[in-house]
């Protein structure tokens, strides 16, 4: 808007950008987790039970999947926190400014 935009509104816009970015990152993590699960299921269904290499690959994919799930949970928590901050800032911005007359 203008150079005189209140700091709260600037902070709100920055926070909204962060929340948007976290949402995109969360979607990426989810896609990767789904892909890892698909690979794991594919390996499990197509390999004999005694194939050590396949078992090691499946274990590695499971670890990657677990890591991605942890990252998704972290990003989800951070996104929720940012959304709470956005809601608070919007409430504060919507309140009328009153001057109580006691500035000293």
C-alpha cells in the first residue's frame, strides 16, 4: 500500500507469506511421504522375502518416510502457530484505536 502502512499490517503481511510458504512446504513433504510409501509397498510386494538388498532398501525408505512424517508434523505445528498469530494480529488491527487521554 503506502510507506505509512502501520507496522502491524506489514508484520501481518509477512506472517501471511510465511504461512503460505509453510503450507507449500507441507504439501511437498506430504507428496514425498506418499511417494516413499508407494516405493516401499512396491518393493515389499515385488521382492522375495529373502532378498537382503531389497530389505535394506525398504528399511531405508521407511526411515525416509518416518523423517518426512516428522517434518510434516513440525511444519503443521508451525503453520498452526503462525495462523494463530495471524488471527490475533487481524483482531488487533480490526479494533478501533482509542486514546484514553493518560499518556504520561
